[in-house]
C-alpha cells in the first residue's frame, strides 16, 4: 500500500505538469484531477495485489503458515521470511553506505537517460530569471526547484514579523507565477510583460507547509516534497522513490523510539506526558498544525491498538482502520473529480465573460442605464427596465429552471423586490448587485468567472491535501508498526513501546483540545492561499450559474 501511495504521489505531481503544458491553467487543474485519481487508484491496486500475493502464499506454502505463526514477516527485498529487526534496517537505509548506493543509482540513471543539451535562449528581460537564480534556458524542473528552495528561505510562516522577507517571498512567487505557466513565460520572454495570475503549484505549496522542521520530525518528507525538491532535472524512478520511502519510514521509526525511550525505560509517566503535551502545543501553532497534530496522534493510537489488542477486538480495530482508509480514498477520488469539474466550469464562465456586451440601455425603451428603475438577474444575464410594470411583466414570464431576482431602486440603491430560487442563490446574486450598483451582464459574468477561478483553485488545493493525508497516514502506520514488530528487543519492551506511543498520542490530542484550536484544514488552506496571493481569506460567493441553484 505504501508503494501504491508513492506511485500515486508521482502521478499527482506529473499529471498537472503535462496538463499545464497542453492547456495552461485549465490543463493544470484537469491534470491534477487525473493525478488525484491516479493517487487513489494506484494504492488500491497495491493493496489488492498485496492481499492476493499474501493469500496465495498462505494458501500454497505450509512454510508460510509456520513462518507467520513464529512471528516472521515476508521481506520482498530478499524474497524470504525474516524476523524483523529495526536496527538492521537502520544500517541498510540510514548509513553512509546507503547514501552512496542511492547516489550511484541516481548517477547511473542519469547516464542512461543522457544529459539534456544546453541551448541558448534569447529573452527580452532576465529579471524574473534572476530573482529565481536560474538561466533563461532553465528547464521547467529547474525553475520549480529554484522556486521551492528560495521560497523556503523567506516563507511568511517562518518569518511572520519580517516585512523584508514578505517582500522577498512575494517577488519570488510573482516570478514563479509567470515562469511556471507556458503562455505567460512565452509572453515574458518575447515582450518582457510580467502580467500573470498569482497561481500556486500545490505540490510546492504543500512541500513548503509540511516541510517545516517541526512536522518533518514526525511525518518526514512528503512525496510531493521529494518530487518538488528532487535531485537534478529528471524525476526519480520507481526504485529511487521506493528506497526514499523505506528510508523515510525507518528514520521516523528510529526517531519515535528515541522520543519514547525514557518512558520505556521506566521514566515517570506524568512527566513524559507533560513533555509530549508541550511538543503537541508547539506543533498545533503552525499552519495546519491542529489538524496535522490530530492526524499524527490518531495514526499512533491506531497502530498501537493494532498491536496491543487481540481476539475480536483486534479484528474490530482492523475493520475500523480499513474503513477509515477506504473513506479517505473515496474522498480523495471525489475531490479529484471535483477539480476537473471546477476547471471546466471556470473555463466555461471565462468564455461567457468574453462575449460581446449588449447595448447598455433599458430593455423596454432604450433609456440610459442610470435612468432604470428596475433590473432583473436571470441566467447570468442582467436586464434593466425604465418601467417597473415592464420589469414585472418580464419577470413573470421567465423560466423557473434558473434562479431569478428582481430589484427596484430605492433611494439610489437596488432593493430586492421579487425572487425565485434557493435562498442561498438569491443571496449570492444580491451580493453581486450590491457590490456593483452599475452592474451589467458583462460585469456579472466577469464576477462569475472570478468566483469560478477561485473555487477551482480551492478545489485543487483541497484535492492535493487529501492525497497528502493519504501519504502521511500510510507512512505513519508503517513507521509506527516497526516499533512493535522489532525483534531486536523482547516482547515486554515492544508492549512498553506501544503503551508509550499511546500516551504520547493522547497528550497530543489533549494539547490541541485545551488550546481550543478550531481551525479546519479548509480554513488553513484558504488562509494560506490568501497570504500568498494577497486576496481575501474568505472564499468568494458561488455564482448564479452554478449547479447550486
């Protein structure tokens, strides 16, 4: 399953890049939707494959039954049944020899692929390239890597009160917004124009948020971070990703052993819990902190319970864990489809906004709009009327398939007179009209387009969050279970580890609850997007052409 999540994360990052090259912003969102679906489907395939292989082994080989009864587990790297030993795995994955082997593998892969030839690239202005510290002929991967590294040095969350760092971060983000979009980059290279929407790459976004020193101690380097900060311009292959993931889990297991060792050795339980609670409080103060601290704690508790309980309770715990994972996979898949839908809706709204403006006069007698006494909003169209009776006659003949709102003028302001449709939809239309008293169909469609784009951006980050959660949960389960499968210590020590991990987890949950953190992950995403784009924290209202009507 962990390998499936690794492959899924690769799909998450690769699909948007391909989509962006083919279709710009819309292609990026649609590509991410495909990546999300891949990130969900691949782990499920991995789980099914693993279950099948284990089932066949247990059914066909008596040796497998005996090995399992003895507490052994199947090691795919050696194709044999072994007693798991954490210390031996540390030597395999955390030693300098392991680093050398990984480096040799990367070098051989690059030699086999061949070096990308360097070509001259003439541009009108190099300012944005200079901000990121790359040459004008830099590849997309090198531009992304440069942005990731520079953004980490001045991210507002790391320097909340440093105005200079904020200015630097805005400049870096602005440069990346232009150079990461093929159309904006081509225009900048030829004309020097920098105008581009400050869109963010979710893989880099989450790599920065979860790549903080505080959380990396508990969840390691996410797949999106590994791919965003990969070595060189080429993407890591399956073998490299598998090695990095295995090393990530071993490293987290080793850190967790050290974190609880005092309690395992008989240290005071209350002092241990207080120290863990203080650590949990610090974690909860960071972006996404409360949500991630709960995720870590619940993953710890699930893994510890799986080891400590037995009989029917063990089966119940397995069922509960499986149901939780299946639910998260379902939500990630649903959000992936939502990304594609939101991208298409934004594209459709943008095309509608580009339509030629109709004559901006009253519909009933051709008077200027400022002389109108009523207006009607229906199906993303605004109609003005000089005569109130003419407006009411028109309103009575409108189709009930769309929300319709009639306004009349009262003291120079538009006042709701009649309505048809859900109250939420009516309120959204009222918001549009009140924000622009001289509203026309063109202005309304532009507002709709902005709302659609904002929603598309939110859906991209929400979906990327789902896959990041899948990555973290699967990694935490694997890493934590290593403490309880480790035969380099006796059974009594493994039980003490499980109980200490539960104490740590409960202290984390208590820290979050006592601090009164109520921010959800959606709130955190909205705040982060606003911080990096300079927009409002609150999401824009839905548009009157949405399916909510």
